[in-house]
């Protein structure tokens, strides 16, 4: 297979995420919105990736990853998330700073470097945002999780991840002292706007529906 360019890697990663971790076909318009580009540019890229055997693309039927494409996407995601762990744990970056830096580091080609990085970090399973880190063999660990917004009153759980990993959202969580690992108990739901009254690590607070729709919990 010909070498995969940085741009092609970014497209493969996007198709993987939009397609429910590579399980579903994705519309080219959805890819264009995510990549902030023109649908015609996406079509050209999908044809190129199709010629390399990385995607299955049929006009009007969407795009899906081949097995080779999925392996390539998982490799990119593995590198990205390992670098995020390294930046937080070893260089004291905050979790809202690491995404853009990891976007640059994920394109490093050296498998030996990535394997040694994984070993140096103790083979972590999850990144600083709670997302699973694919294994070298392509194994993609998963965990049972549900969005806080979808849970009934009196549910108790542990915050294990975020749906929105933007810097602004992560800074909001830091400002309000909401962290991964915190125990959250839903006390009541406001019918008017679906906001929730909760305790977070024994501190009572009200969170909007938008915030609750971006926090993943493991039910206790």
C-alpha cells in the first residue's frame, strides 16, 4: 500500500468517529461538515482512499472503512490518545490543552516510538478525556457508559468521560470542579429546561441539559 498522507489520515479518523467507531457508513456531507470543507473535496478524497483500499465508497450510499482502513484509523487514534496521556501525566499539560498538540504528534510514523511510549506510560487503556486507547493489535476496549442527561432521578454513577472534548467545555468543567472519577448523584430534574440538580463529589450544584448531555457516567 502507498504511504498515507497526513490529510488522508485525518479523513480516515473522521470516518471512523462519525461511523460509530467504524461500524456504519457515513454520508459525504457529514464528513464535509466535520472537516469544514466542500463535499466535492470529500468526494475526491474518498475516491483516492478507495483506490488505496482504505474505504468503500459508492456515490449516494456513503463511505465505510475497509479492514485496512479501520486498522489505519485505529493506529492514528492510538497515537493521538497515547500522546494526550503523555502530555498530561509527564509534561503537566491540562486536559483542555492536549488535543491540538496531539493532533500534530499523531502523524509520527515510527511504530517503535509509539510502542515504547505505550510501555513507558504503563499501557494505559483510556486517555485523559476517558476515551479508550486502541491496542497495538487493533483491539478497541469499551466500557458501559451513559450520558448524564439520559439517566433518571436518584441515579448514582462515576463520571468516566466527556462527549465534548473542546477546550471551552473542559475549562468549564475545571471551573466548576467536575472531574473524571467524581461520584455524581442525580437529585432532581427541572421539567422546564431539563436541567439537573446533582451532587458532584458531595457538592450540590445545578447543571444545564447541555452540560449533562456531554458527561458520561458508569452507573453504580
